């Protein structure tokens, strides 16, 4: 494949005490508030493992914070939006004291990490009541890939509400990708993309029935809790942008003025060689890492988001190529919040269908850093022992406390806590066909084990990559291949439009030893 060609391709996912083994480290390529007038620190704390142990306390609690110049009453980890960044290395032990100071039960999901789905690991069946604590403890496998992962709540029925309220944080595994010389030389910036909606007094509005069916979407777009922050790049140098779409329903379609984005990693880690993109599409929950080369005239360049929302229903597919649909605009799933404040997008910064969410500014001494020609090989998975089909659709008359309206189904059934939907054997390889016969896009996420997308509508993917989310457009069939390795136990698969998951689009997966 010619890496130089442009692809419009959808990657279609008071502070609590911190234990003394956690260190704070400033970001490279630090984001700043620009003229947003935001008093909140743009660089949340970073807690790194030391001596093979990452130990910290996370407290989920309501907190008044500033979004730009707006006071906001949100849900936070340790009083911060986003929550603290956690960093570990392969082989490290992770020990987190989790304190629930919300008015609701909750838990933690370590999205994308290959760790046990049971016990004190990535156990989404835990229910931690208000006022109670739980200790999570697990080991990162010694062969775990480096990558951009994250943590967020996963108590069925409350996931969309709690994530939309602000509960999300990065979990980074450092490793081989970070040691490639050109990657080491690049400036690094983490960009947690998150939408919010606020009432006039700064509260989170009631989503209403329609938004719960189409997926709640806010029209305040933030990067690390900031409006249109700046990130610096050296002339002739490389900037490594590590994106997380931490929205509960919103898709992002990103481009940088006059600069291509060179994709180097997806959900599950590095790809084999950089791929040049004109636009990067991130479904809810997805992550991507790109390199930007400072080879244009020094100045300021806007990182633009193209407004569209395939979760709300669309004609045609959300494809990988130049025919990608767009232009959903402000639809019935919007929360009805205020327009983005003027100081977040100054006059002339908001164009038809486009919004500046950050600004890349040339700064510093000139460098001469080339793009890497090779990254890390992505080995193909063996031929599958079994092929299964999963049909995604919706119906009316939702039960399970959903108050009626639309319910979302996998293979004709809504989620049931006491039912095992799929049984697989440990150390086997399967292919799953994900078929969307509904009217809305569904990003399909599998816990515990990552996968490779083999085909979409019978056409092979342009290159091999590790994923844990595949966006499946209306009328589309995606075939994924997955190996069930290391960890037996019960886990789940579901739509990552989290209102869809809460309204039934989830199944229980049992991995049998």
C-alpha cells in the first residue's frame, strides 16, 4: 500500500490522596488555555508506576469546575476533568483504591487493557454502592502492547449518564512504540475529546426521551476540559497527538489545516507503518495516535472537527473512503445546551459544518525530524475455528426500567443480567460477523481481547490494525477476527453509543477455560 496517499478513513470506542509511589510528570507539547479564560489547569496530574507498581486513589465525586468561562457542576475523578492520567509499563502491578462518592452506584472499566475480566481486574459486573470503596489490583501482561487506553464507569443502566457527566481518564501503557527514535524525538500531547451540555446554571440537563434513544450529544466541545487550547510544534519537528474520544455518543471527524495526519496507532497499539490521512474519524471510545510534521510556514493552524452524528441515523454508510457521509449537524439527539461560547471559538473560527477544537502553533528552534518508515509489525491472526453472527437492531417497548420507547437489540434480544449470550473456548480464534440492520450507526466494542477487522461488506481493510471498537454503519456488515487468550471468565460486548448499551445493546460473553 502506498503510505503517501490520502485516505478519508473512519477508525470505525478537594482531591483524593494519591499514594506516594505515584509521580507527577508534565506533558510534552503542553496544552494551554489560550484566551479561553479557564482557570482550570490544562494538564491533569500524571501518576506513573515506580519500581513495577502503579498505586493511586481515584475518587468519583460531583465537583464544580470551570469549562472555559463557564461554571459547571460535573462528575469527576479526583475533582478533575478529565481524570488523572495513569501510566504503567508491561509487567507492572496496578493497585487502585476506588472511592465512590457519587449518589449512585458505579464501577470502573479499563477500556482496551488485556487484563482479567474477573475479581479485582476489569470486572464490569461489580456494583460499588455510594460511600463505599473497592481495591482494584491486576498485573499488566509482560507482552502487553504500548498504547492509549482509558478508564470510565460501566455499571449497566448508568453508563451514559455517568460518562456524559464527565467521568473519564486516560490509562497509558508505555513500551516499544515509545522507544522508536523518531517517536522519542516527537513532542507529545494527549487530547481527551469530550462534549458537554449545560443548563443556564451550569448543571447537566435532563437528556429527555429522544436523546436517550439516539444518544445524548452536547454542543460544548472540549479538549482536556478546555475550549480551543493550543499545542506547540517545532518547525521541522514532529508532534505526536494521542486522541481519545471520551464522548458517550458523539463522533469526531478531525483534520488539521494544511497538514496531513500520519496514523501510527489505533485502539490496540501500533500499526506496521505510518498511513497518511486527510481526515481521522473517531467513534465514541476509539483512540488513535498520529504524527504531524512541522513542514509548513510558521504560524497557527486549526484542528477542525466536521460536525456529523451517524449515531442519530443516516442514509448510507459511514465508510472508510472519500465517499464518507457527513453533515448530520444539530439533530434531535442534541441535549439542547447553549452554543459553544464565543471565547472558545472566536469570530471566524466557526465555519459551516466545521469547528476549531484546538490550535497547533509553530514555536521553538528549528528541527529536522523525519517520519519513521517502520513501526511495529501486526501479525495476522490464524484462521478461525468458528464463525458467529451478531445482528444489531432496535425495537419499541423497552423494559428493564427504561420507561418505554426504543430498546436496542443484539440477535433480537436486549441485555439480561442472568443470561450468557455467547460461549467461547480459551485459546481459540473466531470470526464474528457484525450486521447492522437498523437505522443508526453502532460502534461495536468487545472487552478483554482485541481484534482485527478483516472485511467490511466483503471488502478487505486497507491495512492491518489492532482494534477493540469497530463502527458498523446502517446496512453494513463488518467481519472481525479475535483470539481469546490468557483469561477465562465472563465479560461483555456492546454498542459504544452508551445510551444504546444502557437500553439493551449488550451481551454477556463467557470465555471458558
